[in-house]
């Protein structure tokens, strides 16, 4: 039972990163700490053209707070103290930066490897079903996908079974 609860909590924590607005808020706070809600909204609009209402942005901030990524304080700690103004700060800046790097470098690449293999598999099965000589355009597309699968960046994330299939498909198009 404890393991199920831990998995559930992990998935809830991971969901915070499924939203582009929350990821960009985190990136903004990595660059500019001690930001008010209106400053964050203004920066999102200037950088991405996103017009966020303050209540809409507040919902994202609450999500980030609930996962322990962000905390808020009254503005008395700001450069120009103002107790009426709430500011947002990252909790564990280095940890959050490391999490973003892992998500972007490791997890995203591993997920991309699966997607590329899946696309390669579909095209290879399609060409196997055609029989005879595959259409030049489709053969080139398969060669390109196989090359991606064989790249160091992607291959490290493929299973042994998937690597064998890539070799088989490579031999198939060489014929």
C-alpha cells in the first residue's frame, strides 16, 4: 500500500511539469527571484505573448507551491518593501534547476527514443507489407529514421530487442 501511495505522489509531482506555463514560470524564477504575480504575468506576456489573468496565473502558482517548488512571502522582503505585495521565490533553486535539466536531457531523450523507434517500426511494417520494391520516398524516410535510432543519443535508450529490430530493418532496406 505504501508503494502505491508513493507512486501516486510521484505522479502528482511530475504532473506539475506537464504544463508549459508552469515550466516557464519556474524558468523565470530561476532568472529573476522575488517576483510578484503581476511581474511574472508581464514577463510571460513580453516573452511569449501569453496574456495571463492574475487569477489564472495564481492557480499555476498554487500548483507549484503545493509541490514545494515555489513559496510566497509578503513583499516586506522585496527590494522596495511593501507588505501588500506578495512575492514568489523558488525553494531549492539548485535542486529545481537540476530537475529541469534532468527532465529536458534525460527523460525527454528517453521518451523521444521511444517515439522515434515507434515511428520507425510503423514505417518498417508498412514497407514489409508492401512487398516488392518500396517507394523511394518511403525507403529514404525509413533510412533516416534508422539513422536516428542508431545515433548515440537515441540508441542508449533502446532495449536490446529494439536494437535487434533496427538492425533487421537496416538489412531489409539494403536488399
